[in-house]
C-alpha cells in the first residue's frame, strides 16, 4: 500500500488539492499547505518510489529564490496599474456618461438600450479591464432604466452581466496578463492576439439582441420620445464623422514622406483632436452648428477612446511595455477624473485600498502556487499530466476538446485567477509538446474562462449584479410606477444564452485560429533550402590554423582529409583511437545525509 502511494503521489496530490478547494479553504493557503504536506510525505517515501520522487530536504532552500523571482516579476506590475486605472475611471462617472449618451443614440431603435450596454461594456473593458467595476456600474445605471421602459428581466440582467465579462478578453485584461506570465509569453503578443476575438464576441452579443428583437418583439422596446432628452441629430453626427475622415486623410497624405508608416496614426490623431476641439468650442460659444446629440457623443466618447489609444496603441506600436502602458493609463485616468471634478483624496484612498487588496490576493496565490509546484514537480506530476494529456485520442483536436471541457467544468467552482495559477501551468507543457501556439492557446483559455463569471451557481458577475439589483418592489422616480424586483432565478436564466455564445466563441476560435495568429504578422517568406551559412577561417588554409586534418572547419569534418591520426601542421600527434587515454577520476564529494530535515 505504501509503495502504491509512493508511485502515485502526483494524482493523489492533485486530488487532495481539489478536495481542499471544494471544502472552501482559501486558495493561496490550500496550495501552500498541500505543497508542504506532500513535500514531507514525499521525502519519506522517496526510497520506495522507484525513482519517481526526487524530493529531498535541501530543496526547501529553493523556496526563497522562487518567492523572490515571483515578487520581482515586472510583468505582474501591470496588474495594480490597470486595477487602479479602472477604479478611478469608475469613480469618475465615465460609465454613467457613456451609458446615458450611447443609450440616447441607440434609443430610437428596438433593443437600443441593450446595444448601448454592450457597446459601453466593450469600451469599459478596453479602459478598465476589471469585470466587477463594469458590471456594478452598468447594473446601477442601466438596469433601472431598462426596468422603467419594460425590458424583459432575463434579457436585461443577462446582457449587463455578459457585457461586463468582456473585460476578461478585451485588452487590457488582467486575465491576459496572468495567462501570458504563466505561459511564458509576451503580454503584448497576448493583447494583440485577443483583440479580434474580443470584438467578434461583442458582435455576437449584438447579433443575439438583434435576433431577440424579432423573436420577442415586446421584450426590448425602443425609448419613448419623451425619454430622448438629447433629441435627434444623427445627421449632424454623420457629417462630423465624414469631416474627421477627410482631415485624417489629408493629414496622412501630408505626412506620408516624413512620418512613414506612422502617418496613418498621426492622421487619425489630428482628426480626433480637431473634431473634439470643434465640438467643445461649439458648445462653449453657442455656435449651434452641431446638434446636441452630436456634441454629447463626441465630447463623451473621445476621452475614453484617447485613453484606449494611450494604453493599447502604445503597446501595439512597441512604444511602451504593458507595465508602462498601465502606468500611463493610470495617469490618464487621474487626469480624466480631475477634468470632471470627480477627483478627491477620498476617491484616491478607495482606489489605492482596492488595488492593494487585489494585488495582495494575486501575489499570495502566486506564492502558494510556487510551493505547490515545487513539490508537484518533485513527484514528477508534470510528467504525469503531460502523458495523460498527450495520450488522449484525437491528437491535437482531442487535447483541445478535453482541455476546454475540463476548464469549463472547473469554472463552475473556481474563478479565473485560480484556474490560471493552478490549471494553466499543468496544461502548457502538453500544449507546447503538441506544437500548439501558446499565445493562441492562452487566448482560447481566456475566452473559456469568461464562463467562470457567468454560469450559475458561482458566477461572480451574477453575484455582482445581484448585489446592485432591486430585491424589493420600489417606486420609479420618473414615472412613479411600482417596479417589481428582479429575482435570482431571472438573473441566472438570463445568463444562460450568453454562456452558450461564449462556448460558441471557443469553437470559432478553434475552427479559425487566424483570428489570433495574426499577431505574428506577415513577414517575407523564407526558403530554408536557400539558407547558406559561411564560417570565416582563422589562419592558414582557411581553417583554424589549418587544423582538423588540414581543411579547417571547411573540409576537416566531412571530407577525406578528416584523418585525426595525422598531426595538424606540425602539432602534436593525435592519440591512437585503439588505445584511448584513460581520464583521471575526480574525487567524489561526500554524499549529504538527506534523511533528516536541513538545519536552518
């Protein structure tokens, strides 16, 4: 029995961790305690394991180095920057302004508020990267308006929760930062690969709303005329956009020779600044050349778009690293909040406290994962997982199906941080061995992990929405009508269609990998058969002093002159291969005693 345990330590250890987590023990401490417990057991059972356990007491000395290596990881420094940026933007009222303005823009069409929520959810995802901030903000602002004008409760709650989870996959997502770190890949490449799947997922959400407006016409009515406080004026907005396009084209042509490939970016930048300044001046001086709707859309929409460019644009252009982009985004968020008069010492204190709490949470899980991985690798757990996954039927396709089913199932009980720190490091070696691109694999897992926020009963987005949704009947301030509360069951059922859309997106990513693989770009094709490597000579006869049989590196290793018994250019004679010289045996150091714990 003891020998069986010793030879199967890896699966026993993994099963024990799952039991710890299901009991509800904190993740960081479950990882660390499980790792230390099985380390002590593994050292004692190592002689009975037939070499499958390589643990010894001196390995404990490696823990401080592993901890320091994790704490000094500059990639993870982007997490507190983006968290701080998201919280400041939430406090600045940006979400409220966006939802009100975009809701007015889409209001005249059926399902307009739902389209506005999805659109604003994508913008918040690209600026905050924090799911909780997006869901809570949209739940507080848009849910009462949807209830006021007769939206179906399931559709309203589902679209708010799903739009908030777009922060999982649209850069600058915290999930993508963690996945890039765990997979050992560039955060910039992960962001570049995830942008198109994130936009396609946003389009699928809107397509579902469009379908529902035909299937259940009364579930999402248009805003009544009296609710459209900004009036009409879409034509004025279209004219402004056409003018901005003309300015961008003219600037690009003007700077084509001096700016080179960046002329397009400069053109768009100049056009956006020009149209924004004109809209502000039109409102400030009462020129009335633009409609109120066009003014509001331009003034409200351009600052967050500029912040997105400041963060993501600089990363994609290679001007800044993700950490530097996060720092610039945090400064930009402070400037936006100050410009609206929403920046105060209390807001900064709240943002710093929340950022410290989340960063400490991530770091503790990482340190616990380091303890767990030290023991798990010592019992050859990585070999066990790799053999288990690589030997699945169906090869690469079978592996992808099994892994996505596993992550989807575990997402019912674990959140994305736990999945990223526990499961991903075990899956990455097997994926790499099968020849799967790890950036594509990481984006695929990121899309799948979105479901951890959505599917009942432990979806955190559903909990966030439940915390801000009405639990008792209330009187609406505008209409004076009595509004019935939203039940937990309605929130859960409203999330189910969007979970299906996320699963569909996983399948589309597998079927069309180029959605992610475009991050590699399209460089010039190289024919390996035409590659020629020439090694320069050093000395006489184009060789290393004519050595190696007189032909140097050019002819001494492959031609007939490769006779190692002939001395090279008067050098000492080579030893006779028939009587090789016996190397001296170095003295062996004393074997340490590994049966006792090290003395600290």
